[in-house]
C-alpha cells in the first residue's frame, strides 16, 4: 500500500539538497560581485578642430595667393570663437567624466604683434581647455603630448607691411583624470616617418602627424594607451596607410592590453582607405562590441561650424582595443547635439567625440 507520508530517507535528503543549493549560491555571489567590480576605465577621443580649412593655403600657386589664403584662414579661425568652443568641449568632458582623454588638433595659434595698433589674439587650445576644466572643478593632468605640425611664422596681413607674425603648432594630447586608483607613467610621443609634404610659395609644407602614449594603471590593472591623428584620405591615402602600419608596428604594439584612440581619417565602412581594416585585424572597435545601433558618424560639420543641421556622415574617430579582458561597452558620440552648440550657434568642433567604457 502506498503512503502519502514521505519516508525517513526522503526527510534526510531535503535538508541536504537545501544545504547544497545554499553553498552553490554563496559560491556564485562572490564571482558575480568580482565581475561587477572588474577594473574598467572610461575613455574619450575628440578632435578639437583647428578652426579653419587649410586647403586654400596649401593649394596657393604663388605668394600673393598664399598670403590671401593665410589671412582668410586666420579670420575664419577667429570667427570660429575658439574660447566658446573649448568651453563647450570642457562641459562635455565634465559631464562624461572620462578617465583618459585623447585629443587631436590641439592647436596653438600664436600671433606676435609687431605694431602698436595690432591687437591680434593668440589661442592656446590646451591652456583654454584646462582653464575651463579647472573652473568646472574637473582635475585633469596632461600625461603626454605629441608636437606635430609647425607652420610659420607668417607675416600678415602682407609681407611688405606686416602687423603681426602668425604661427600654428598642432598637437595630440592625452589627459588623465585625477582620481583614486588611476595612474600613469612612461609618457612617450613621436612623429611618423611617412609624412605628406607639399610645395608652396613659402617652401615645403607638412601638417606633420604623430602619436602620444602612456602606460596606465587602474585599480592595479595595467594598460597601454595611445592617441593619434593620421593623414587625410584622397591623394595622401597611401601616406595615411603607411602611417597606420607604423602605428601598428610601433606605439600600438605596446604591452597588452592596448587602448588606441584617435582620428584615423579612414572610414569604418571601407569607402575611403584600408587603414581601418588593417587596424581592426588585431584591434576591436568599441562601437561594434557595444552593439550601438546608431551609425556613430563623427565627421564632419561645415568648416564654419554654422550648419543648422548636423552634417556628420562618416565614422572616422575610434576607440579601439587589443587584449582587453572584456568587450568595450556603452560607446556613444558626444558634441553632436544641438545643446552642445555655442551661443553663436556653432558646433564645438567639426568632429563629434567618441566615449566608451573599456575593461583592461
């Protein structure tokens, strides 16, 4: 006859099973907690935009044309209102609070006034950005700087009767946030062997390209961080691709995990150059690993930054990783919303920035 009352052996098995479940639960909980507490950093890349298109000066056939182009470039740069643009970018950084920032086109426009009537301003983008970050209570240190193009001094408004001398210095800069558990050492920088050099009425000109790097540590986990800005597409595409190969063989081959950020000037869809495809043979793209459904376009707004609707149409600014412990997450663009515009209606840069979380 069957009985609805369980046997004595069944009574003994229930507590044993319950105990095993409890032990397994306790074993799983620490693992889940440790995964959630894994070292991670938030990184940002942003091309600040020097303020004007240099093409007219590069293409000038004679000295008068070159000087006319240089005057136009300078007037356009002033009209871009660098102080207001950099204030907006500082606000973006303050809002995002990335741990490490890779910046490109960190221009230093220096006007040396030669006459009493000349009151031409100078614009040191790095100093302006840091000043605003400090005002916002955001502590960032300059960790590494690559000094790239140096153009000038150019006598303006005319060589015959100059009122000031204009010089442009271009830089790539890495900023590191002051916070507990985050540090860096071994800042390095350099310029590529492959460079685009064009003849001009004032001699050969090159918008020299380079890279900057640091060895970082976050909560005891080491990482290698590289920031770069490669040559543009078009006629100089082979030089860009050569720079990309130098990057992979040099600074981006540092000790893993490697975090590579910057403006590669190579479209992710493969429509321009092979550089992105070459780099992503060994590097993962944070935009893809984050499975962001938006196109992630980061370039480019109008040269005067006044286009009423965003004209970003290609993805050339990247956060890339090699040898990290987990896929990057939460990749998104910044600086491409209407609320990011200055009070004069200008975009903060012709590029959007890209932010992502990375797990070294």
